């Protein structure tokens, strides 16, 4: 792929089912070698978007370029890895290693199936049929199937759903290793900490539209002030503290001896606060810096009510 060509480029994408627009004019770009997390509540249009990019559905309008090609270009197939929501499909009678070896025969330069099975933590169940694997084990096998052909771009739809915490962290390490090797990754996930940990970019969808996009730090920082919390003696002279802090800061005593300072939390603000406490002859204990999480941003953008 020529240098500078995005791994994925979506422009004004539209897909309708009857009168309902599942995807309503979204645009996004994934530079090569990065991880993009697509977030949104159920029914936001994430899976439809991914399936169009994978070539499984056709768009009604807009353009999609995957590794510089149209999604239905047959030359694109060997360059993609796809991990579907429904796991390994209908190959339930095959064993894990048999299935991985079968998929390896489809690739020009496959990864070693046994080594890949070990990487996803399934060596001990290599000879177990797919139908006897747990849901989390089937997810890990589905991930291995997506990676066996050494893809340039991988689509992971809810990759850690049903996994235990150990397997989930192992999957994170695999994604980080792929990124380090220059592989581009698009993932959808309901685990917002997963997006914060893995993604270079986050795109939040709701109602078929993009409602926010940026790096995790940009999204958590935008429009939000940080907070400093600390504990010390009650009834400090807060007017004096505010005079010492940068303009725009606020301070309050939430309960006796427990204080919250709100504003642009920088090293200078922290140093000013501790120096002011020292001048008052008190020690700021349990000092903690708090910022919005990606979950806070997500709920602000999409609402807090449960969706069907």
C-alpha cells in the first residue's frame, strides 16, 4: 500500500433498512498502523458500518476505501482479518487446531497455527471440538482465525465479549503487538476501558451518526475541568486559597476537612496548592487528581438510559 494511504476511509456513508437509517452520513479515517475504536449504544450503527467496510453489506450512498480499494475487491480479501460477533460460525465439529490449520491453508504466508493457538491461550484445548469450547474460548479462537493470515487490517467486533479478565488482558496485548508490527485495527467494544487502553482514535456513534471523535485524551479532556481532592483540618480559609490559585479555579469544602479544587489541573496548580497548605501549617493528605473517564464522555453524549 502506498505511503500516506489510509487503512480505512469512510465518507458520507449511508445505509437504510426500510424507513430506518442505520448509518446516516458518517465519515471517518484510520491512518495505517493505528487502532480505531468505534463506540456507541446498541443500535447506533456500529456493526452495520463495520460489515460494509468488510464487504458483507452494500452501502446505499457514500464511499468506502479499505487499504485503498473498494470493500468488494477480491484482491482485498487476503489482506484483511475479520473477527465476527458470532464467533467461529458453523465449524462446530472441528477441533480448535483443525480449524486453525484449515484457515491457514487459505493464506499465502500464514502464521504457525500451533504458535498462534498458544498466543491466544488455547493450547490446552487444541484437540477439543469447537462446540465444546466455552464462549470465551470460542472468542479467542475466532481472534486466532482472524490473525492467521498475517492481515494488514483487522476488524474486531466485540473481541473480548465473554472472556475472563486474564484472557481479556491477553487479547489487549495481542492488539498492542499487532499495532507495533504496523497492523491497522478497527474494533467495536462495549468496554470503555478497553477503548481507552488500546485506541489511538475513538469514534462515538449514536443514531447512525458520529457524535464525537478524537483521541481518548482529547475526548476526556474536552469541555471538562479536572478535580483535586484532599483531606486536612476543617474550616480552611478558602478565600485565601482561591487568591493563590490560577484564575478560574474553584474550591469548596464538601464535608468537614474534605476539600475539592476544580480547574485546569496542572503541575503548577498542584505545587501552588501544596505550598499554600504548607504556609497554613497543614498537610494535604489523600491528595488525588481526578478527570473524566471515557465512560463519562460516552454517557454525556449518548444518554444514560438503557437501550434495547
